[in-house]
């Protein structure tokens, strides 16, 4: 996917701390912001998926509760594999993008 430039205005102290963090992690600020945006998108995707699967709320649960609460007739493994494969094609490893 093509990248686009983005201009942000942030608090000076926050920017200073973010630069230190990015240096410690060996990532660029762009990479950190992109990862954050991806997290927001994934969170939204998970809520939408829950709606599509008829789950009202996505709540933390134990492994034993998952099969018990799964909607009848749902092939969860197939559904998740398809969703994961589609999303994986869009992800990029930006850890090599250190500027």
C-alpha cells in the first residue's frame, strides 16, 4: 500500500517522550503512529465482527466459555481464518522502518 504524509501537532513534552520511546524500541515515530492507528482499526473490526456473529458485547472470557457461548452452527475457525488472512495481507512490518 502507498504511504501518505501526515502532519500532526502534539504537546512538546509528549513528543520528546515519544521520540525516546521510539529510539528504545528501534522504531520510527511514523511506525509507532501507524501501529496505533492499526490498533484502532482492529478494535473497530473486532466490534463489527462481534455484531456480524450475533455477539452483543466482546468481553474477556475463559477458554472453556468460548465453545459454550458460540452461536449455534457457527464455524468459528473458518470465519476467523478468513478474517485473519484478509487482514494479514494488509499489515506491514514497519520495525525495519527506523528513521
